[in-house]
């Protein structure tokens, strides 16, 4: 777990980049830091691996202050991915990925195995091992950057706009792949982005920053359902209700099934989003049964879905 405890950063020129931010990132979760350019995302994140020294407050990892940890040890246990990742151009892909394992003194065989395993995980062909970064596409390079950060199995990975430089399609692919990878690992991740959609998609929780302050820290559906103020609501955008439909699952709104109700031909699953549910309701009628493990466990109607978005919308407008 990472704890930021009233951290504050004032740069040498007097800029207050981060002002009294406290937040906890539970073990194994991904937290996205989002907000407009200059709001303090990078500063907040780099205080965790001490690339930025804290002015006031503290950061603790598993209860231990990072001030009490040797900075080299600290960074070896924290993977770091940045945009345009800075792969070493004169080193092969395998060598780039092996940097931290190398520092840790892993033997050749173990490094080789790890490189092969990671290439498979990030879906790159094994023959890129001996190639140089210049031979790879932007998306492939970014994948290598992610692999490099994961190489020595760090407990924490920090990612600063890792997919920011990619075209939308490649970006979407990499986001999906990374979500898949993250499900298999138990790494604690801080992920910086200025893109609210990316923040909502990638984060178990989302921290919205403004002018160095933490405005709201919530799970995506709570952020969408109850933005704390107009700034957050505006930042989410006018399509907030549509985003909400994507972020809320059928399980959260379904009612008990009617006695004797059948599964029908194309029932919903509790894990479907309300977006999927609404689309099916438009096609197949209302209400629709919800089926899990072959059993009807509930039903959902258009009104149930509307009630959720209405209720949440009116909470915001008050
Ligand atoms: N090394 C620095 N010296 C002085 N000011 C800085 C430095 N780095 C960042 N800042 C300022 O601190 C604020 C937050 O920057 P940053 O954390 O990079 O924001 P973000 O990542 O959200 O764009 C900005 O006003 C930025 O100009
Ligand atoms: Mg930044």
C-alpha cells in the first residue's frame, strides 16, 4: 500500500505544485491521477520514487516512510514508465528489458527467461529481442517500456502518461492489454493521465487534481455518479450519463426475478454494463432477465436504469 500523507511540494522558484494531498493506494489496485496540465500529477507521482523530494508531509510504502529507505533500493522496487519511455537506443530490446534484473545481479539464464516471458505477456514476437528500439513502432516501443518496468517484478509501478503519444487505436489496444496484464498481477499502480476517459477506464480509483489540490478521490462509478463539484462534472464532460452507463453493472441495479421467469434467448449477465443492458432492452423489450451460472438471478427494466442516472444526476445538480 502507498500512503501519501499531507504531501506538499514547493519548487525552488516558489511554485506550489502540490498542496496538502493525502491519499491511499491499496495494494494491488490501480489509481489514476487525472487533471489539467500543470495541476501537479507528475509531481505527486514522482514524490513516491523520490525523483521529486517532498517539501512537507510524508509518503509511506507498506507503512515505512520513503525517507527512511535507501533511494536506490526504493527505485529498484518501483517500476517507472513514462511517455516516449526513453529506451536506450544503443541497447537491444532484451538488454533494455533486463536493466533492473541486471542491477539486481540475476544470472543470464534467469534474465533470458524473464525477457521471453515478458515479450509473450506484452504480445511482441520473440525475435525483437535482438533488435534495437529504432526498429520498432511507437506502440511496440511503449510495450517494451511497460515490460521494462515490470521486469524485476516490482511491487509498485508508476506510469506517467504512458500511452499519451500513441494514436487512438494503438492506445486503446494497449490499455486493454494492460488491464488484462494487471488482472494477472498484483502490482500496485499509480497512473497519470490528463485524459478523463483513460482515467476512468484504467483506474480502480480516480484522483482528480486541480491546482495542486486533490478535489475528489473515488471509484469511477462514484465519480461519475456524484461528482463533487462543477469542476469535476465539467471535467468528466457532457456525456457523463453515457459514461455512467458504461461504468455501472447490471448487478448493481437489478431487481429480484419474477417467480417462474425464464432465461429467454439472450439474457443479460450481472457483469454486463448498463450500456449493454439498455441496448438489449431497446432490441428485445423490457424487462430482461439476468442469468448467472445458468440460473435467473434478477431482472432489469429501462426504468431501473433511468432511475440510477436520474438519481445521480439530480444529486449533482442540487
Ligand atoms: N522543476 C520544476 N521547477 C519549478 N516548477 C515546476 C517544476 N516542475 C513542475 N513545475 C510546476 O509545478 C506545477 C505542477 O507540474 P506537474 O506536476 O508537472 O503537473 P502535471 O503533471 O499535472 O502537468 C506546474 O505549475 C509546473 O509548471
Ligand atoms: Mg505531467
